[in-house]
């Protein structure tokens, strides 16, 4: 199993979360909430208001999200779903496991050594120059007060 950190539309309660639950895509097991150890710019951009984590470590905010353990089939599905490596690339980053209501579901091995775990996340190094100047978010919600409603794939 591989750890994957999701910060956008794949989180629980977000428009694309159902793909994480569909066993025909592979296995994804929720392991807890977390946030990036290093800051990154998380922007909402493009004509469909998609959340993008720009691969510019050290800028922006520590980004909140969810940690999943996924099997190889789900990892391959997510690569295709995220149009990796064309739109997004899979990047290995350090994630801080957060305390809270979900902490009891985090395996002991993830809680050792400062509660930091290595996870893959999908970031982008290919983007319009103006995206760097968009507002940076620390936690994505498709219905958030940013007013930028995500346009689901089925409506495009």
C-alpha cells in the first residue's frame, strides 16, 4: 500500500470523492487528516475552477487534506484520473498527521517520529504565470467562501 495525500476534489464531502470509494478503481483506505509540512501555493484556477497545488515548495501555506493508503490499482487509477504526468505529477512530500476526531484511525506506524509520514500528492509544475498571483488557500472546499464553484467533469 502507498500513502497518498489528497487536498482538493478527492477529499470526503467534495465532488470527486466517490472515485476513492469505488472498489472497481482499486482500494483506498482513509488513514487520517494531515497537512503538508512545507508550504505550497494552493490555487483555484482555470475555466473549471480546479484546485491546483503548484509545485513551488516554500511559498503559500501548509495545505490541509486527507491521507489514504491505496493499492497499486488505485494508484494507477489516480494517475489516470489526475492526467499524470501531463496535467499533474505525482510528488513525494512530507505530511504532518493532525490530531483530531480522525486520529484514532491512524495506524501506529504513522504516529511515530514526530507524526510525519511520506505521501504522494498530485501537484503541477505546468501552469499559467498569473496563477502564482492568485489567492493561496490552506484548505480547499468546493463550496467555500472563495465563490469559485468547481465545474464537475460530467458538465464539461
